[in-house]
C-alpha cells in the first residue's frame, strides 16, 4: 500500500468513475485501474464492485475510504500550513541591544528590512549585557545583541565578530591630525582620560592591568556608558578608549575624532537567541542582514588600523 494508490482510491470515489479519476490525477485510465487493483491486492478485500460499466464501493471499501479520507484531511491541513509559513510576510521581531549598537548600526539594519518588508514589525530596547542575557534566556525577546563573548547556558550564538578599540579625542587636539596609531603607554603619562564607570573593563578589552592603572590615574571623570564618554571627551578635552561603534556615534555628534591604537584591545559583538528553532523566517533573515552589516563595519575599522 502506498500514497499513490490511496490517491487513486480517493479520486475514483470522489469522481464516480475511473475516467474522471484519471483526468483529476493527470494519468491514464489503465494506470488508475492498476493502482486500484494493486491496492485491493494489498488490503486483501475488494474495494469496488463492478456494476455494468461503473464502480460502486463495497461495504468494506466504504469503511476503508472513511479512514483514508481522514488521513487526506490531515495532509491537506499540513499543505495549507506549509503554504502559510512559506508565504507569510508578517510577524514581530523583538531585539534587545547594547547602547553601542543602538544608535547607528541597529537602526540602519532595521531600516533596510523595514523598507523591504512592510508587514514586519520591530520591538527594540536598549539594555546592558547582563539584562539582555536574562531577557533572552527567559524568552522575553527574540534576539539579543551583547558586547562580550557569550558563553552562557540557555542562549545560542547566531553570529559573533570582534573589532579593535580606538582612541577618542577632541577634533582640535594636537594628536587629531597625526598619522599612525596612538600608543596608550606613551600618552598615558601626559594626557588625561575619561574612564568607563570609574575603571577600564580589563577583561572585556584584554587590557594589560598596568596600563589600565596608568589610565585610571590620569582620569578625573568617569562615565556610565560609552556614548556618554564621547560627549565628555568633546567637552573636557580628555581622551578615551572606546569601542569603534560608540566612537562612530560620538563622531557623528561632532567635535571629536578617533584614531587607531597600538595596543591590541578587542571589542566583541555577539547576536544571541534562546534557540534558533524559536525564530521566525523573518527574524533569521534579519540576523543575516545585520551580520553582514556588522562585518562590513568591522572590515572598515580594521582597514583604518592596517593603513596606519
């Protein structure tokens, strides 16, 4: 017994004749007859009684057909569901992101998908990495964008990239127009710095503890987040070590520039979810789009460092 034989049974009963069943199935009449005969041999009883030139279902055939029709109802529903999933253009994508990505990179990616997919909705908020991890683990958001390497239970990493930290300085600073990367070891003895939260995140930056202490000793101002740091650099004239995404935000606000640094300090951006299987097709497409955009941005920043 196979599905094609059952399709022939269904078509014959629905149409009332082999001829019409053959038309419905787009096959020849002998092919339908052969499928019915093979089915009868398989089940061990006659499904149709030959009355003149016509066919009439036997009692056993009618009983068998009821179960066959129930099976096809389930198949029809599966086909409708597959079509709905395949053609769906709507849905909501919820994203929780760190602030360094919130002002430029994420809106740019959202804008591209927003214009190309008018039925897609977005719900976006900005939090710190621990809060984002919690939200993703509790399935409160579809996607989380965190600023460190994600190695936590309950989340799946969809994409990760890294970029070098840069030195943020006022646009009228004497170092602003010089070429080449800035050596933090050299400038830490003569320049003031805006620190991040009163201390440099050594583990996040992979910064040497001795260098971190030097920069902290030259700090009179600490900031709660990197975007705020940019404004403080502009207003105080102090320097700051910033991730390239926050640095770009500060540059667009005006009054500051950034330069590469000698030290190899790494900033990670990771896209996480509670599980890929929970994401819609639109959400997965957005991840691909956003990952490509972040990759292009990182290549640009690395290019600045390599050209120096």
